[in-house]
């Protein structure tokens, strides 16, 4: 496995076949000894769990307070207009509706994250067989996070950790 990540610092882990341990050059963490087959089996079990529980796969959270420059300018104009003692109601309504239109055009609500869609598609279509599911692994997993006690987590292609 070339994509093992340190559970302590997040850097790449390196395999030492003599001691059957993974180690991190960055923070110096060494895992407990673990045979390659044992690690492979743990990853396979995690992949099977992900496939059976694909409802836990979520799109990465996006920044919610992003807006276009035009919408921000209109928001300031609306605030200024609201401070007037007798604002022009028709003009104010028109600005509010235009700002809503700009916000709608600019937002990504409802847009599905392509990586998340690919993971869900792989979960729905892949038939886990005997042996290590390399194809499914490559479609779904970005990194395997390994901790000192050999506990693993999986970073999915969309950045989510399971």
C-alpha cells in the first residue's frame, strides 16, 4: 500500500518488512507489528462496511457565506435603503428580488460533488468478490489512515474520513 497516512500527523507512512511495522518519518510514530494480510483484511472489511452503509457518504461541506460581488453590492444598497425614513417600497422589493436571483444563480446548493457521486456509484455497482477489491479501493479510497495500535480509518476520494 503506497497511500498509508500517519494517524498522528497525517504524513505518509513507510513499511518496514523486517519488523512488519509502519513508521512515520515526520513524527516518528511506529505502529504495532501488523502482517500485510491482516492489514489487507482490515481494509477489505472497512470497504465492505462502506458499501453496505453508503448512506454515510456525504459531500464535502462548502463555504456557505460565499456570494457574488453583485449580490454583495445589492445587499449593501438594500441595507442603506432600509435605513431611510420612507424607503421606496417598489424599488426595494425589486432590489431584494434581484439579489435573491443573483444568490440563486451563484449558489451551489443541489449541485452534487462529482467525487461523492463516483463513490456512491461505485458502492451501488461494485460486486465485492473474494480477495482484495482493488478496483473498488481505487474508486473509493484516497488514503488509509493507520494509527499506532493498527486501527484504521479511510479517507474517501471526496475527503470524508470514515
